[in-house]
């Protein structure tokens, strides 16, 4: 029986879906929280580091090498 989960093809599909969906930015006018460009950069970086970079380095072995 062929492997379905954990394959490079499945990982690539999931990564593509995450990239198409993108991060969810949130702000709360009730708490007085103001969403700024600086906050957007921080949230995007946090999203990319936790959801994108790991699978990307698994798919592209050259990215694992430290320069």
C-alpha cells in the first residue's frame, strides 16, 4: 500500500495551502490595540517561522545547509 501522509508531495501540498491562505492578522478595537505596520511585520515573521520555514527546509534540502 502506498504511503499517503508524510510524503514530499503531501508536505508540498500543505505548504502551498498555507502560503495561499497566509497569516491571520488580528486587532481588537475593544482593548485599544492598534494594528501597525511594525506589528504586521512581527506577526508575519512569527507565522513564517512557525508554519513555513520548517516544511520548506524539508522540501528543499539545500536550505538545510548553513552558510
